[in-house]
């Protein structure tokens, strides 16, 4: 009777290495923040820094969007490669399961980095919104945030006067005018009643004739419609380029993690020659 030999226990290993994932996500976020700070410093931003959207060109919007894609490729590429390289070695080269695991680690790096960036953006937006939120009272909000951010120049021109005004509560008048001018982006535009009311307010605040006030209102409505249209186009373009950058970032993170896993199994460093052929021992 032969003795039965129990199989040797196999050392268990976590299939998902969260240490490598979080390290890669931190690296991806750091590279992205650095490149975004550089891009903002040289003016590669979809948002206009001027009080009018006419100062931004379509070429600048497209260039800023392409730079956003470049940032995503660099950040997620470095983070994905680091996660794939820092995983424990499987000891098998060219194995499908190993490459699949490395690729999934790259996707996890992408997901954690996106989630981390979203939480930071949400926290920053909440802090800023408390700082710039208009105060309330019996007269209503003191300032229209959307109006002051988009059509501030039109509001300035609407109430411009060379006389010293002794009347108070100009903030509410600007806020009310901003809410009326924001209707210019709608399908029906600004109603005639709102036009007449705004012209009366402008005539009273700026001390000008009714005809001049009506001319100011009509001109402000036309300019506001153009401003809001350009702001909407820029917002759509920014959202589209951000989505494209994130999708490409997921692909490059997975690919870079697989490349990092191959270098890990071959125990080589990432070196490319001028023909972009990988040097293998």
C-alpha cells in the first residue's frame, strides 16, 4: 500500500494589488496636476480670462482640448506603467492571464485617479461656491453669479454713466438685469415687457433718455446672446474633450500597465531606440 502524499500548499496571492494601484493613481494625479498647471500658466485653457468670450478663438479652444488629451495620456501612461511594474512577479512571460491582470490594474489606476480628482474638484467647487454665493435678503440676491461670470461687460455698459449716483442697491439692479439678459439665449428671447422694464431701470439709473436706454438694452441683448452662445460652445467642447481624454486615458493606462508587467517579468528597464523597437536581453 503506497503512501498518499499531500500536495504542497500554494502560497496565496491577492489578485488585485491595491498598493500598486494607489501608487500608480497618485503618480497619475501628480503628473496631470503638474502638466495642467503648466498649461494654465501659458494660457492653454478653454475658459476665457477676459470678461468677454469674444477674446477666445475656436483655435485656442481646440488647442486647449488637445492639450487636455495630452495630459491624460501622460498622466495615465505613467500611472499605469508604475502599477504594472510594481505588481508581484508572476514568473510567467507571455501568459494571457498575467497580461489581463496587468491591464486591469491599469484600469483600476485610471478609475481611482478619476475618482480622486472628482472628489478634489467637488470639494473645491463647494468651497468656492460658499465664497462667491450671493447673499440673500428682502431684496433678493445681491449678485447674479452666472451673469457676472459671463456677461459682466454688458452689465457695465448697460448702467454706465458719468454722473455720481446717490442711489443705492445697484447690486440688485445688476442682478435683475443679468437675469433678464440671460433669457436672450432662449428660443423666445427677451420678452417685450422685460425689454421695456429694463429700459426704464437703465434710464433711471444712468440718467439718460428713454430712447437711449432702449438702444442700450437692445444692444446689450444682442451682445449677451452672442456671449452666451460662445460660452455654451466652449462648455460643450470642453466637456467633449474631457470625455475623450478620459476614454483615451483608460486605454493608455491599461496598455502601459501591460507594458510595465512585461518589463517586470523580463526584469528590464523601459528603454527605446530611435526606431521605437524595445530592447530585450
